[in-house]
C-alpha cells in the first residue's frame, strides 16, 4: 500500500501543496465520520452468491434494525476477489478490493482449514494498515446481524483502546479470562493498538494450526495488553450476542453473531431464523415480549457433525 505523497512547490510557483490520495485512503475517508471512525467488513465470492447470500442477510439487518439504516453510509466493504467487489459496486456501497497476488480467496474457507487461517491473517495485516492510517473502526464479520445501533452500547470516548465481543460473558467486562471473538470489535488508532497488531501479526509464522483469534487470545492471557498499557473492555452478550450464548434480553440486544457454527449454509439457515425472530418480536405485544425465546440454532449444531 502506497503512503500519501506530498509534493513540495517548485521555487518559481506560489505556495501550494498537492496531496495525492491512494485508493485505500480515499475509500476510508469516504466511509468514515468526521473523527475518522468507520465500520469494516470483509467478503469474498462465497459470501455474495446464492439465492440469498450472506451479504444480503447482513444488509437486511441494517434495513430491519433499529437506528441502523444510516450506518450503511459508514460501512466499508473490503472485497477479497473480483466477484465480491463487483457485487459490492452493484449495491452502491463503499467498496475496496484487497489485492493479494497468487492467492485464491474466492471460495468458502471452511473453519480452521489452511485457507481459512491464511485469510484471517490477511485480514489482520490489512486492519493493522487501517490503524496506521489513523482510522478507528468497528470490525464486523458478515455473519453478524446488526439489530440495533451498537454505538449505543460502546464507549465512544478515547479512554478505551479496544472493545471486543466474547463467546460467553463471565460478568466482569474488564476480566481477561473471557474467550474473545474477533468477529466483532471496536478499536481506536493509537500507538498502543498499532503495537498490539504488530506483535500479533509477527507471531503468524510461529502459530502453525492456530487462527489469528487464538494467537490474540494467547497474547491476552500472557498479559500483553497490560504490558502495552491498553484499556480493553470485554463486551456483554446481552448486547453483543451470538449462537454460543444468546442474549438474555431481546429488548437490549444490538448484534447477533453466528459463532459456534461451521459453514455458510448452516449460518444462513439459523441467521434467517434470527431475522424471523426479530420480526416476530417487533410485531408482538408487551406480554408476548416478556416470554420471547430465540429459535434454536439447530443447523449450526448439526454443522459440527459433518
């Protein structure tokens, strides 16, 4: 990725400087707020094709959610291949094509396969580059439904460096004992977070058989966040839930992640059920809401047997 280039004026011209933006900087700037904050999601061909694609379902969440429609203006969709980039452009979203020579990121990358692990590390180095450009962001997997504006439940001050989702919430948002999930987190750009990503990615070649999330988990357990002086909050599943642990309160939930699931087909089935649950809740009376229950995630449970 090319840095910004600033041309100094020739001596015989009036005082003038011209800043040429590279493509990524242009795309980040186009999607971000005035304080350089945006939402980033990454897709490939497997997530944009089919009768009802994962991308379609992801965007449905923004349409059906409470206070989420305008957030689409701050979403940058990063495409790993030409097909997903063309689909993004067709939908008139903010789109950026992430070029990686000699690697095919088009097909589905089954959980913990070699290609899956490679794609997760490619994602990590890209997000590090975004931080180095001074942008804060929420990273969200495509299999996360946004049912409410999550910013309502995030600390937007500069006092926190990172806020990250958990598979199961243990009660103390500051406890490093949580099992993290890198499918949804908010991070601020500063020297501490950039140092974290530098160290995280530097361990890639020594982490055979581990995905990037596992390596970050190890860094947390070894106290690396404290060593950097980072303030990190682990998010409560009542607001930032997933299939590992459903939100206890449909009146509060902001996001639902198809974690604890293997394969796109199973995720599509059970996330579609979440959409139906959400529509049922929205049309229900107060009495019905008090006895609301999420549908069982049966397709995801069965996915581990295949």
